[in-house]
């Protein structure tokens, strides 16, 4: 009688498997005899130990392996005959009730991959993000680069304003008690950069050297330090120095500092423009890709294997712990990280992965070698020695696979855009670059 595959719920299946005790014992004895030829047992020459002694020593482990092998063989046959695609390793449980003499019975429970149907791409509504890079954007980028290389000149009797570097002593208290990290001397920061809380900057703005002030502010609920998050604090501050920014001229020296060896300002501006065009293009594509992927996920509703969701969730927990380690957190290995924190996103990622895989297969969207090389060459333009970067990626299989994955995603995005209902959306350069 052929084993019957039972549907439990969704993608979960169960099948009862039967193996012959006689066949198992026959194979166990055969393996014991092979082991006995070379077995080293104390008190006996190699290969001369009694078979019964060998069986007592190694029989249980050999029998366990033989049973697993035989059950696996029977299950493989069931899988092949029923054309099943199993997710992960099946869960096996021995059966004792209603089992015929001379056989061993097991119940195998597992999940199968869902039938993934690519949605009607022509019905999808997606946004294609565009931006413009002109002279104004190049000028703003140059200005940012100048500010990053600013020097500061102390000025007397000057009211601190945005762009100035203010140096101050401060003491913060909550309910009259100083808190950790709330006190500093000769602490410098540049007004307008957003390094300090807005209320703190507002209090310092307009103050002159030697002036003091006391003010209150409430820490945000999501503030990094839980000890002060959401609490009202009082700060006593004294400005000890105000310095104005001196920006470097856009000249030969400036160009050389930014890597333009000849000090050619026009070449520098050209390079800056090319760099921000590449970055803007990449960010626009990322937003467009997000729109495409969101539309794909929203258009499909097939069941997702719990095993794959759990695997992805565990990977994300492990990645979170590794990130905490990199930040220097001492208890990164033991700090509680609830897996359910990632469950919803993991389900989305798995669903999207299955859908994209089916789309790649059905529309033949695999990354072509020439596409991969072109993408590597484009990436290499961001480095001082592009040829070495290209050679590195082409010679390293793992690095090349990363680029192949990027190209594959771009192929999927391009394919969907060619079929879907696309609306072009212009996004301001500052918003796209996060500098608004």
C-alpha cells in the first residue's frame, strides 16, 4: 500500500512511513562485519574482536544511522512520486499503535513550497522616481564640502548663529539631580548641524561669550538613553567661546584636498557632478525598486512556509546581535531580542523572494555576464583605481555574486516597469539625498 500524503493545514503535510525491521537488521549486521575487520578493541588484535562485542560498542549508533537512512530513502520515494518540493528537514516521530509486526513506522511532518503565480503585471500601479542634477545641485554639494573643511576663528562680542562653533560648559539636572552624560566643560558644537536637540540649540543661539542661561527641555520619548527619555530636564549653560566658520576658497588647493591631483577646479566640478549624478540615480532607482516590490507583494496572497519565515527571523536576530557587538554592547549575546520583532518583515521578505524567483524563471530575467561586468565597471568609478576594483570583483566569486543579485533585481524592476501602469514622480534633489 502506497503511503498517503495528508494535508494538515496550508502548506503543512504529513505522511506515515514503514520500514522493514528485517531489512534494517540485515544492513546493521553487514555494517558491523565491515567495522569488525579493522576495529581496535582492548585485549584483541585488530579485526579479531568478537562480533557481539563490536555490536555492544557500536551497534546502537550504526542502527540509528541505518534507520535514518532507510526512512530517508522511503520518504525520498514518496516525495518523488508525489512531485513534492519540501521546505527544510522533515520532523520524524516514531509510531507504536496499530503497527504491524516486523516493521517500524514513523510519521513525517513537513512543509512544501507554495504554488507561486505571478500576478497580472499590467494591473500593477508603480511610481518611477526621477530627479534633476543641475548647476545649483553641484554648487550646494561644493558648499557642503567647504563646510566640512571649515576652520574656525574666535570672535569677540558676537551673538552665536547658525554655522558658528559655540563652546560651553553645561550641567543638566532632572528633579534637581545631575544625570549621566548631562555635564560637560568646554564642549564645542556647530550650531545648525542638528547635533544637539533643537531646544538646546535654540537656547544657545544668540548668546555671547561669557553669558550664562538656565532653560528647560523635554527629552524625546525615543531618545537614545532610556534613563532620560521622555523626562524634563533643566540645563545651566555658560558660553566660553564663539567662533565663526572660515570656509576654504574653491581653488587649486581645495581641488587637491578633494583628490584632484592636478588641482584643476573645472575638473573637480565635473567629477563632483558625475558623482552626485551616480548617487542620485542610485537613490532614485532604490525608491523605484521599493515601489515595484511593494506593488508585487500587495498583488499576491499565497501561503508562505513557516520554516522559511523562522529561518529569516533567526538570521535577523543574529544580525542584530552582531550589530550590537560592533557597537561595543557588552551583553550582546544574551540581551533579549524577541524574534516576533522581525516576523512581519521576514514574512514579507520570504513572500517577495519566492515571487521574484518565479518571475525571474518565467520571464528569463537572470543576470547576464555582460550586465554584471557593466555594473561592476560602474561601481568601480567611485574608486581611485577602477581597474583594480573590476579585477577584484571578477576574480572573487562571492563578491561577483553580490553584483549578480543587484543586476537580477534591476532586471526584475525593469521588466515590471515595462508591463505595469507607471507614473513618473519628480523628487527634489535635496529630499532624495536626505539634505533637505
